[in-house]
C-alpha cells in the first residue's frame, strides 16, 4: 500500500507543470549524454594570424609637421580626395603586378609579396622588385604631399635582436632605392618590426618565406592634431 507521503509526491508529478519540468530534465540529460558521441569536426579557422602593424604605430613626428608647414599640409575634405586620386593611380600603374593595394581610411598600404623581396637572412633587394619600386616611386613623386613609411619584416629564424636589425636593413634598402628615384628623403621613414607581425605561423618553410617582406604605408601629409 502506498503511504501518504509517496501518494502526495505522485499527485504533484501528475500536475501539468511538474510534467513539463520532468520532461525538460529528461531532454537536457539526453542532450548532454549525446554530446559525448558528437563527431570532431575540423576547425575552419584561417591560418593567417597577425597581418600588419597599425598606421597609428607611426604617429606624426615633428619632422613631418615641419615638412607639412613648408610645402603645405592637406586639410579637411581635400585629404580624402587626394588619397582617392592617389589610390586610383597606384591601382592603375600596378595592375598586373603582384603588389596589393589596401585602403585603411586615409592610409594606403602596399603589400609586397615575399617572392620578390628578400632571401633568408638577406637585406639585398631581389632584381624583380626594382621595376615595381620604380612604378611606386613614379606615382608617389606626382603626389608630393604623401609620407612614405617603409616597414621591414622577418620570419622568426634566429635571435630577436638579429631579426630586428635585419628588418630595419630591409626597410633601409627599399628607402635607398626610392631615393635613387629622386624622391625627397624628408618624405621617407623606415621601421624594422622583426618577426612581430607574421602573416602566417612560422611553421613551414613556405610560411617563413611569406613573412620575409616589406610593406609601404602612404599617408597624407598633415599637421596632425
């Protein structure tokens, strides 16, 4: 015979609300149990990990302000129009080359692929890069109110100190060539970032080659804030 306490519990379970709670508990328990048998799906996360340093890493210097005051700084809506025209000219002149032109607000970033830049541990520019740099210099020469920020990169082979020096040497090598194309030295800045901004994990020879590269940022000449 069912005692009174057990009978009361059964009565409670028979109520619709209680049944809903009981069913929910059963469903949740089943789902949690089923999760143990779910297949392991492969990750779809891209292997690209860092990309490039932000333009804000290279703030306007006193030298830039002095040059802007001398030749005339860009202001207001003129900045966008100026960079729009320069972007169009670069895309036209670099059409068919392996250099990619990216736009970030009023900053243009030229991504130069590793296969035309540097060999392992070297800062000498490969011959196939010269025509591309000449084209860049030609366009930039026509846009005299543009600062040219050259950024060198390495893979992670060797010590950090060595890579920082090597990346600076690579940036300086590109600067030297642009100077040979009659660009004003005051418009050129160089920075070595070493292995700090890899495009890909330094896990294979191909990835390390991709990380040995130079980027060029083109920024409008302004007085800043």
